[in-house]
């Protein structure tokens, strides 16, 4: 599973590297949820999805490494490894781009 998740995180890195236009916080949330839905990634309601993304970034802020975050995402969302990796990539791109280097 680690190899699949690592490959998925690489895909997530490509997605997170895409430039994001400056936007208001509400529009970032809307874009984030919309992008996840377009990739078939469903965490729950839009507000639950946004909270999950923000929690992921908070974990990184507290010093969690990417492997730990990926394991929590995988265990708590029941997403397939590829989808979990994409979720992490989109989340970092939307809410905590300062961690993009962790995806490389």
C-alpha cells in the first residue's frame, strides 16, 4: 500500500503545483470541494470536507510528517490509496501550499 500511496502523492504533488488564482477564502473552499468532487473524492458534506482539509494542514503545522497524515487520511476516510493521495495533494494546494515540497 505504501507504494500505491507514494505514487498517488506524486500525482497529488502535480495537482498541488498547479497555480491557484488569488481568491477569497469562501471561493477557495468552493473550488476545493468542486475539484475533489470532479475527481470522485467524497469525504462527506462540503463543510465536513473543508474541515477535514483544514485539519490535515493543522496536523502538518504541528509537525506531523506526510506518511502519518496519509495513514490518518486513509484510515479515517476509507478512500482508496490513490484517492487519499489526491485528497492530500488537493488539500495542500488549497489550504497549505507551504507544504508542497513534502509532496515531491
